[in-house]
């Protein structure tokens, strides 16, 4: 799955390919590396399904399944 992040916390823009066997994040302090790590853990942990149910619209879930892409933007997360 490709995860695109835009204007989310300290992260201006990022693309993460979770199909890769290893993901390495590097950069200066306070640029959002830990924030993104927590996001990935939340998305792929067993409890993520419970969080998604009822919070993310069904149309959005279907779109993610069809395109294998997840786009996260600050405006989407606040709604």
C-alpha cells in the first residue's frame, strides 16, 4: 500500500510504500519521524480495524482497497 501524507503535524509531505520489506526514516529532529511511526503502527495494528469502523466512511475504505493507496491530509483527519 502506498501512503501519501500531506500537511499532517510536522510532516509537510511524505510517501511511504508499505509493500517494501524495510522502511527507513531519517531526518533532523522535530520533522515528524516518530509521528509517522505511530501512524503506521496504528494503521497496521490489530486494533486499527476497530478504529476505522464507524470513523472512516465506507466509500473511502472501498477507494483504499481499489487503488491500494491511502492519502492522509490534515483537513481529512479533522473531519
